[in-house]
C-alpha cells in the first residue's frame, strides 16, 4: 500500500510539472480511484495531496531511506509528515519507529518530547565500544537513556518514588491484562529466592505463561 501511495504521489507531481495538475484534476482522480476500487479506503482528495507531499519529502533521499520508508504504516507517515519540519528529523523517527516497533501513540509521544533534538544535543556517554562485543554495542547504547519521558503517566508535578512506581505498575498491569489468555500479573516488589537468599524485584513486574 505504501508503494502504491508513493506511485500516486509521484504521478501527481509529474503531471503537475507537465500538465499543470490542479485541485479539480486531483479530485477527479480521487473519484476515479474510489470508483475503480470501491472496497478500498484512502483515496480521498486530501489523502492524495498527502501522497504528493509524501513523495516530495523523500524522493530525493538515498535509496536506503526510500527502502525504509516502505516499511512503515501510512498512519505513522502522516504523523511524521505533519509533526516534523526537516527530512533529517523525519528520517530519525522513521528509522527508530521501525527498529523499535513503535505504535502510533509511542511515536507521537517521542515527537512531542522532541527525541530527535535530544538525540543530537545529548549524546550518550559510555565505553560500550571498548567494553562490549560489537553485536551488543548498539543494543546497549539504545537502552541507555539520559532522561525518560513519562508523559503517559499524566504527571504534572514532582512526585515521590513510591507514587511513580504505583502509576507505572498500574499501566503495566493494565497492559498485561489486555494480553489475555496466556499471561498472569504477579505483582511488583516480587519476592525471589535464589540459593537460599531472598531478593525483591524493585519497581518491576514479573509474568509467566499460564497453561
């Protein structure tokens, strides 16, 4: 579907250059597509203009980025097109959304927190390149955060660690219960006994499959 949208955007751009495609022509194209594919959605004139913008944003980029673009859902692309101001910024969110399987909500949260700017001005300080095997360096680098965006917890004022833990647990509990059959919520501060020693998982959730 993404490649189809890319092709439609390319067609509109080329026809605008050679034949002066305007609003009325795009609206007619929209009607023709909806008539030809009555069971499909996404062919409104507004969406066609978004396809044109989509193509214009990335067609001049290198082949690697264009290949990556095809892997992201259209809803993610619209969010990035509408919320970012430069191609470098858009490319950052595209690549990370694919690599870390961000949902649209998580992607929006990352954009709102300006993760791109923080990524540029707050480089992570570590010695992973010296201390870890090459295949683990990038993974460890992504796990290291200089700050956390907890906007999804609706925090509007400084709170105690216990309150933060409580809110996190509620979110994780809700998520695990939504997974349905095969999962169980076991609690936070979960007690573990290992070789006679007692441990408690701090601010965490443990889960196991249910048979």
